[in-house]
C-alpha cells in the first residue's frame, strides 16, 4: 500500500472475512478504521481486536452504508476517506444446492439475490 498513515478507511462487512481483512490491513498501515456490520456482537469483537493492536477504530452496527457520505457527515473536519471497501454480503455456511436465501442478504441489501 502507499503511505496511508493518518488517513481514513471505511469498511462495511467489517466484522469478519474479507471486510475484517481489509480493516486489519488498513489499521496495520496506520489508518483510522471506520467499521460497519449488521452483526453488532461480531463487530464489537472485531473492533476490540484492532483497538488492542493500537488502531484507531470507530464501529457502527448497520449495513448498506454510503461510506463516503457517512464519514463526511460524521467527521467533516477529516474530509473524504482514502479507502472505501464494501465487503458486506451473504454469510457462508449454507449447504451446496440450497436455494433458500440467507436472511442476512435480504437484511443487508433489501432484495433477493436473483
């Protein structure tokens, strides 16, 4: 990564998986990380683990964030985030061939995946 130290990363789906990996990498680069996820319990744990490493973290329990607008509205003095990563999505663990829709997908996106 380029020099992102002191800049802001906004990551949705940040409680686990790719979202958490992006948030952790951004924190490791010295960025302030704004994390959002629909699973508040996992999000709190993920945010705590990054804070324990010394990262500046803000965690918000919701999904479908317009990251740029959200950050500017809540922290106008810092300007637009340098990184915006949308990593929310379907939770893994369903059986192959199961055509039922994961309720997290509907809650996160407001639509069916078809």
